[in-house]
C-alpha cells in the first residue's frame, strides 16, 4: 500500500511539473537587430559620423599647420636669431607631439562618444524587448546569437518590428 501511495504521489508530482513547464514560454531575439531598427540608433550613428568628421578635420588642420611651420622654418630660419629659431622648433615639436598622440586620443574619444550615445538606445531596446515579451506571454527571452538552434515561432523580431512600425526584412533566397 505504501508503494502504491508513493507511486501515486510521484506521478502527481510529474504531472504538476509538466504543467509548470508547459506554462513557461521561451523566446529569442537579436538585440543588435532591435537596436539597429530604432530611430534613435540612426540619429546616434549620424552624430557619431559628425563627431568623427570633426576629429578628422582637427587632425588635418594640425598637419597643415605643421607643414606650414616647417616650410617657413626651412625658408626663413637662416635669417632668424637663435631665440626665434628655437621658439619655432618648439612650436613644431608641440604640433608633432599632438599629431602622435592623436591616434590614441581619437580611439578613446570615439569610444567614449559611442558609449554616451548608444547606452540610452540600448536601454530603450531592452525595455521594448521586455514589454513585447511580457505582452506576448514569454517568461524568458534569450539572445538569438547565443542559440545554435531555434524555432521561427519563438522569434520576437516580428512583434518588435510591428511595434516599431517597420517592415520585415526579406528572407534570403531558398529559405522558407
């Protein structure tokens, strides 16, 4: 009798566990694709491009100034006193140091600007994913890039595209 009671309780536990797992809905989404669909992303990328252009212009102006100073130094330095020659050499050294430090500074400034612009976009994308998942009844959402195999039915991108009002991307030829 104890064995039958134990077996009955065990079966009841399995049925209850099956119902709990049946209620768990899992989806996936490409977070990068969501971010790229957002209007804020396009605006941030335009600002990054403008920032990059401004840095490049600054660099080009510094190169021009160094070349100008060098040209003046080569043509007129024989007419100058030692003090003027030394002062002009120091100006050119400073410009050369500025140019040498530009590359590291450029990368750092671009990365910092990208973080400033993209953090709010990423946060808004995450909030949208959470909202769509909740309204669609999903308990868990994984990054698509982390999955090796996934069914098309659990992709949140169509719902997110609908929410953003964007048309779905065309499927590659040969894909159903």
